[in-house]
């Protein structure tokens, strides 16, 4: 030991370390410290593996600390078992605060035990002071070095797992977008969103006015704003490039996209394009395709609006050929709904409605063109409106285009099942 500690203090420390290193006494100290930790850090209670790693870590710390305590040289070596505990906490997705609390509580428990033991076993006040200083110097150095090294281990493990999880989520998302066959439950678990619900896709991008260092924060902050407007409890974000972000909001019902026209300002320099909500993995894919088409319109026209909805530019996109057959099929399915059925009765309703609209809603001319009475035309139009669920004038331009596409393409105008 060092020359600056008296022989009485050195003798007591040597005797103490010898007694404490006995297996039964060492195990008693491990249990004492761990019980105090588990009483305050409740995450350990429900996780047997966490508790096992905690016990192994505490035991190895006691052995290392006691070995150093009886040596003149201070050698700080964080035991492998302590690194294992830090990695386990990171792999559970638990906060760094839990790791720090574990050592803070453990240090308090050890120091309380040590001061009580020294008070009880060292009657001489001068020797007692020497022993306390010796203990405190080594304990504080040991824990400072340990916590510093374990924070780095925890952070590295957490970042590796996050990168792995992000890569896996990106892989699954791209597979859905490509139409690959996937098990929906496995995809839900990987993406952490309910894919059977309504999917609203958003494409965000930052212009050149946003500094490179601020791009990620600006995009993610803007996505958070849009998520609140859409009312989604669950969402998915994937980086699409150095200055872009893809975002999906999952909701039990289609959100009110009208609220997006009054959305609070996005982060400066960030713009967004939003697809129409649709359910399932097909909706995930379709809404994203529509958001990309809306983004193309926003960039091409330079309209300057912070948010561009596909619903507002759909006809222009179709006229420009954006989205191809999938976009046309989505229009037909969305606008016609049950009116797209292939049975003879529905076909007559659809043909009548198409002719009625082409004749400027003139029942007489429509009846003459179809060789039926004008009252028959009125009746069929009413039946068609019932199938549509709204008056034909509500979305007349979209409806006429959908009827025209169905007439030209027939069954090919309907989307394939997912």
C-alpha cells in the first residue's frame, strides 16, 4: 500500500478485503446492492435476463474493486460483465437514464454499507478517517471510469441497433412499394404501424435554403406537425435521400385532409406532398405513389404552397400521364366504387350515367340515345347515385373521367387485388 496510509489502517483494509472476498460474504454484498437497485429501478423486476446480467455485473464489480482496494496501485478495469449489462439495457430499447440510475443507486448503497461497516469495526477516529478516505478515493475513481466506459458501450450498441432497425424498416417499406408478397402481420411488426388501417403517405423535401446540418431536424419536425394535423397515433418515417423524407400516417379512419390546407407553417424551406388515404398495404403503396405525383406537380409548377395534396391535382396528374395505369385504376376504384361492378344491372346503370353526363344531364336526349323512356333515365341515375353515395354533381369531373376510363379499358380499369 501507499506510504501515506498508516499501518493500522492498512492492516484493517487487508483483513477486510480477505474476509469479504469469501464466496458467501461476496454473495451477500451482491444481493444487498442489487436489492437496493431493483427496488428503485422497476424495469429489472419483469426481466429475468436483465436481473441475471445485473447480478453478474455487480459480482464482478465487487471482485475488481476489492482487488484494487488492497493494492497500492490504482488499476481501473471495467469488467466484461458490466459491458454485458450495458448492452442488454440498450438492446431492450431502455433509456440511458436507467443505466446511470443503476450505478448511482449502487454507489449510494455501497457507500452507505462501507461507512456503517467502518464505523462499527474501526474504533480509532484517526484510523477510521484514513480508511474512509482510502475507500472513497478508490470507489469514486472506479465508478467514474466505469460509467464513462459503459456510456460509450451503451451508445454504440443503441446506434448499431437503431441503424439495423432502420435498415430493416426501409427494406420492408421498399418491398411493399414494389408489390412484393409479404405477410402483413410480420410487416406490421417490422414497421411498427398497423398496416390494415388507413395509410396516408407524405413526401417531404427541403430546399437549398435549409443548411445541411439542419435538414434532418427540419424534415422530422415538419413530419411531426403533419402527423398532429392528420391525427395519427402511429407513423413511419424513412429517409429518401440527403434532403428528403418519406412518411406514412396510420389511422383507423381516413383523416380530414381538408385540415392540411390550414396546416401550421412547416419548418422554413420544407415542403410536403400528400397522397389520398387508402387501407392496407395496397393503400400504403398507392398513397405514396400519389404523394410522389403531387410532389412532381409542386416542383414543376413552383406553386410555393407548403403542402400540395394529390386530391387537388389528381386530374392534372392523370392528364399529364403521371402515375400511369395504377393512377387511373385508383381513380376508377375510388370514384365508382360499387358502380364498377361487372354484372349486367350495374353495367346498365354505369352506361346510362356516362351517357347522361355526356348529354349535359338532359334526360330527354339521354333517353333518345339509349332508346329508353326519360323516367327510366331518371330512375337509373338515382340508383347510380345511391351506389356512389353522393350526388353526381359533387365530383362531376372526376366521375366523368372515371366512367370514361372504365368504358375504354373495361376490367383492366380496375386495380388488381393486393
